[in-house]
C-alpha cells in the first residue's frame, strides 16, 4: 500500500476546508446584510408611523382635525400607500383607495375590517400588559410583511397616556434585499491554494512544513476575508443609522409644516422618540435634532460586528480543524479503519445511529439549552440569540433565599434548589435505610430452615416489586385520601383524627415514604435472600462448634457474606430512589406548595409547567453532576473495599 | 440436648406471626384495588360509612371485601371508556419497541462481543454512561425533536422509536454478557465450513442465545409497558394515550373514577406481574452483576 502524497493531501484539505469556510461565511454575511437592510427599512417606516401618530394625537385624535392631519401628512410622505386611524369600532381616518365616496371615514368598521379591530385590541392589551409588568414582552408596535413586499405597521394612538386606538400604515414595496457577491469568497479559497502550490514546490514532502504552511495560508486568508466582511457590515449598519436619522429629520420638518398649515399647536412630541423598538422604547440612536448619536450607534455597530465575527470565527476554526484532519491523514486512516472493520461497524451502526439521534444528541442539546434563556415564548429564535452563559446555573446554585419574610414570621421558599436537594437527600437516605432494614429482616426470617409456607410468603412479598410503580403510586394516593382513604378510616377506627395528608410537608413526606418503602423492600429482600442462601451451612456449624453465640455468628459470618451482594444493591437503590419520579409526581405532586418536590420532579415542573426550558435544562445538568460525583465516589469506595 | 436444639432453631410460631403481618401489609393494597374493581362503583371507599359510625361499621370499611360483587367496572371500562384503545396502543407500542430494540441490541451486542475494533471500549462505556443521563434533561430536546421537528407527537411510531433507542444500552449489556459465554470454536468451525458472517450470526449465534434474547425482550417489553413520563409528555390526545397515561387520566386532576382505575390497573398489571414473577431471578443476577462490573 503506497502512502498518498502529503502534498496532495494538504492541497485537497486546503481546498475543501477553504471551500467549506467560504460557503459558510458567505451564508453568514448575506444573512447579516439582509438583516441590517431589513432592520433599517423597518425603523424608517416606524419613524414615519410614529411621526404621523404624534401629528394625529396633537390634532385631538378624532374628527375632521385628525382627517385633515392625515391628508396633510401623506401629501408630504412619499412611499406610503395608505394610512388608517381606528378607534374602537370606528374608522376615524383613512387614505386607503377603497375608502372614498360612500365608504369614506368616519364610519363604523365593516365586517371584513375585523383584522384591523383585532389588531387594535391586541395592541391595547400589549400596552397594558407591558405597563403592568413594567417591561417589554408583547409587541406594542406591530410590523408585518405584506405579500406585495411592503410593510404593514401599527402603533397605539395614545390620548392622555392611555391607548385609545391605533394608527396603521402600509408602505410601498421595499427595495430588494442586497445580494452578496461570491467573488471575494472564491478568492479566499483560490489565493491560498495557489500560494500553497508554490510552497509545495519548495517544501517537497516534509509534513511539518506543509502543515504549518497550509494552516497559516488558510488562517491568513480567512482572517482577511472576515475583516473585510465585518468592516462592510459595520459600514452598512452606519449607513442604516444615517438613513434613519435622515428620515427623522424629514418627518420632523413635515410634521412641523403640517402643524403650521393646520393651525395645530406645535407638537410636543420629541422626534428622538420616533425611532423605537417594538415595545416603544426609544433606541436612542437619533437625537432630537435628527443627528446621529455616535456613541449609541457605535455600540449597535459593535454588537452587529461581534455577532457576525463570532459566526465567522466558528466557521474558520471548523475549516482549520478539517484541514488538519485531512492533511495529517486522519480521514485517510479513518477510511482504512472502517474498511478493515467494516463488519463490526455494520453490526453496530443501526444501534449507534439510534443512540446518537435519540440519546446523545438530545443530551448535548440539553446541555446547550442550559446556557440559554429558552422558554415557551421564544422557541422560534436560534439558541445563539438566547445565550445567557452561566446565568441559569448562577440562579440555581447562587440562590440562598431559603425563607421569605412575611407578616408574622417566615415562609420557606420551597422553590429554592438547596431546599429541594436537602429534601431529596433526606428522602433517599430514609428510603434506602428502611428498604435495607426491612428487606434484610424479612430475608433473615424467610431463610429459616424448614419454615412452612416459605414459597408462598416469598411470592406474596415480592408482589409490590412486580406491580408497575405508577399504579402503586396511584393506589397509595387513593388510600391516603383524606375523606375516603383507608388509612384515615383505620386511624378513626382506633380513635384518632383523620389526617389531611397532603396539607403539611411532614405528613406528605410520610405518605410518599410509605408508598416507596412498600414498593422498594422486595428488591432488598430478594437480593439478601439470594446471598443468604449461598452461605455454606458448614460455616454456622463450625461457629457453633467453636461456641459462638447466634449474634456472633451473624456478625462474623452473615454480614460479611451479605456484603458483596448488598453493596451494589444499595448503590443501585440509592440512584433509583434519588430519581424516583413517579412516586413523588403522582403521590404528593410536591404538595403542599412544592415542599415535597425532589430535584427531578422540580426540573420537570420547571420545563413542562413553568415552561422555562433553559432553566430546567440547567437544573437537570446539576442533577447529572450530582449523580456523576456520586458515581465516582461510589466507584472509589467499592474499589477500596474490594482491595 | 433439648437446649442445644433451641439454640439452633428459633420457634416457628412467632416467625409465622411476623411474616403473616408483613404479608398482610404487603398484600393489603392489592386486595384493596381488587375490592374497588369488583365493587361496581366509582368511589374510593370499600363500604359506606354512616355519619356516626360504630366500631364495627368502621371495621367493615377497611376490610377489603366489596359490599357486593360486580364485574360492571371491568365491562364498562372496556366498552364505555376508551380504555380498550389505550391498552391496544400500549400493546402495539410495547411489541414493536421490543422487536426493534432487540434487533438493534442483538447486532450491536454481537459486534461488541465478537469483534475487536477501534471504539469498542468507548462504545460500551458511552452506552453505560448514557444510563446516567437524567431523563428530564433529554426529555426537553426529545420533545423538540420528536414533536416539533419530526411531527411524531401523539403517534405510536414516535413512542416506539424513543423507547427502542432508550432500551438499547441495558439490552446490549445483558446480551453481550451472554454472547461472551458462547464458545468461539463453534463460529470458527462454521468459518472453516465456509459460512458467511451473516449466516454465523443468524443461524448459529442467535439460536444459541435464545434464552438470553427472550429474557432481554421480556424486560424490554415490561419497561415500555410500564413507562409513564415520556408517554404522558408525548401523547396529549386522548385517543392516543397509552394505558399508564389513561389510568392516571381516570384519577388525576378532578377526575375521581376509582372503579375504572382499579379495574384498568388489574387488567394492565396481570401480564407484567406474571412475567415479573417468572423473570425476577434473572433481573437480580443481571443487575447486580452489571453494577459489580461497572
């Protein structure tokens, strides 16, 4: 088998990796340019909309005044197709083509204009919600793309600080999105490839030299390419800011002249407040006089550049890794390994594929999710936009507010991670202790020689393990029912009070504990019984001959013989109990107030009841970490005891 | 002489008392379900207790014996309620999960057992570690992949794929252990006779491994038959519920149809309880052997 030339391999790697990087970079760059252009157009349209809104507001927001204001404004605003002002069921003003003659405003909204009415309601609700929550969650300024290619925007019409209607504006079709030429990206591949051709001639087959040269050439070319691309995006972002500022100046003078000609009081509205985000918060990039606020603009440019730069860096790193993999022969070797062991890989492939897609990929995705603020409101957005770093972990592990102060005392904060962890540990320890003690005790008794009915007892005592545990949980939940439950009937039979089991953390815990003890002791019993039966009878015989007491024999023979079977069983049962989702979820459901939640049910509730996916993922990663630490310690411990 | 005999063996009577009590506590919940199921009523109580009950009346209410026997709960849970359909869903899902899971695991376990290839150790270890992933962590992405991307929410196929994939690691470890015990000489002889790898696997190894395959298959069946969380998350349309989700539907939230629940529980439990009692000795040895090795 002849080794293929190092030179050719590096050249192929350079072209392939460079091609991949160039293709990705082109994609990122054209996305960024399209976004910057579209954002600019939207902002310009929003400025126009807000300007006319302020004009309508200063005209009193209704009647002929408002209609005259709309007409005067639109005469000076090219690129606006139509403008409508609606208040409640009433169309106050409209410049739409169909709304002339008998259809002219003012009039009631027609049935087919329900979308306009709905939009007004939606926006009014959004304004109120945002105000109550003191933040921005629902869009107050709505922007939609029309099939024609224009935009349809709507913003609330405020009178005396309360939303009374909306102003809706439709623009002419927007200019087409800028297309990004391919040639710089092609050059970024061809130039280093050509340069590498020269190096090949000089360096011969020396692998190290080739590797360094290829890496350097590709890195340099990608560096130059991304510098250029990023600079271009920055420039376009600045242009967008300038054009928004220009639109603000235009609109300011238009509003001023319209106010004068209509005899309205000079509008109090500040043009700087026309350039707003969807929550009507000024972006602050344009000053009142229509000039660009450089510091704010540069911050925005910086943000845009960093975003694109990060994507480009990732593409470059990927390409360099690919280059080295191909160049150093990893792919070649991989191919050969696969060929040699083809049979083995064919046998494993289906299972591995299934595991990859449904076990390992979700796991990795879950870990990624834990670094984001993903929740039900933003599942559409890419994860990179929701990145919050370690914030979720900080929130979980750094929250030490165990109790909240209320009137006349304290209330435990059961949502606190450490409370849940503490409860989880307590839950595990009590359960395993009870399980081991009762299982061992029963096994010892069952192991009595010549005991009648032994197989019957054994089968009946295993029954709880055989039952599906969700059924067990629901049965016990029924038996702990306050009014009709059997447990309370028994209590009353012996003269005790009926207990409302799920009203107090401790009784609720007892209910779950009972359930879990019932279903978990058979496992320990079976394991212990197996171990007991494997102890040779001669040992006891010998002990008796030596005059050992029953207790001594137990200590010296029984316990040590049980150990190899019991230690793994306890380890296993600790993990099972720690994650015993069904019992907690179905028996106590965390009642009262989340006090009997264990970590895994808490994580589930964060995900599927509070819909905080990112936070829940971080929570689960913490659980995984705890189990991992436990696993490592347990491994050390069992190794140490074996030695 | 008599003294030394007593030293050797405890008297049996107190042991029987102790075991009898333990058995009573153990069996009581089962008897309770049976009496609710055969009571023909939907209430939690076995017997009605008047507002000012005597001791005997209270005692009557805790004795697991229905006031009158009736199979009404069984007939109406299968006819008036969609429970039959839920059981059918469970049966379909469990059977196909077992078939798919066992096929995938057998081939993989065979490769792990017989071939030496790069990635073998890493593969086995990764299967083992995957057992430690907390379910909730993978549940969210699985939900996104299966329901939002592949559109397999409320579908048996989706459940089958997910269950089969999650059952692979356990099955692979069980089967690999058994394949290791099959002597290699058999295969070598077959190779000399000119058998292909496929023939060896299908015609020689699998038939020899039949007992292990059967047991692994039964465990795989029981696991998917009893699974609750994934099914509850993926199946939110009522006619696509599996039996566990359906049973919880009877008594979850504000629903209090305990009679249906009890009857349904018995129908669902009987096959797995029987299977389990038959299989438990394999489970114990498998579990403890696995964890000692790991």
